[in-house]
């Protein structure tokens, strides 16, 4: 349980627009600071979580950044996902398109 909670904290820091914590730094910290056995244990916890389909820590972090990984807060609610997108409106046809890139 504790590894998953710690992973949620790290994911929240990477996803939060108010921080400048880059995914590369977090991946580097995981690679440099965690022993191989701890990385395997964290991957095992990530894979066993039924709330998503990710099987390892790095993919799950990328999923969090892309808004594909639910991050559960201490009160059991899901952290809101921030997304940037463009809405294109054609006044001639009245059509609306959403560009997520």
C-alpha cells in the first residue's frame, strides 16, 4: 500500500502544472536512487493496481502525464486531470472540432 501511495505523490508532482518537475528527472531519480529490488517491487504494485492497465512505473508516470492514469487522493477521490485543447468553430457550417494536441 505504501509504495502505491508514494507513487501517487510522485505522479501528482509530475502532473501538477504548478511545478516544473520534469518526467526525465523523476525517471532518473528512480533509476539512480532505487535499488533494483525496490524498482521490481514498485513495478509489481503498479501492475497489480486494478484502476489502470499499466505494468511498470515509467509507463504509469507517462500515463499520469497524458491524463490516462487516475491518481487517487487520500480521501479516496480522484485528482482532477488538467488538459489543454483547442476548440475550432466554423461559423459557416456551425461545426465544432476539438484538437487535443
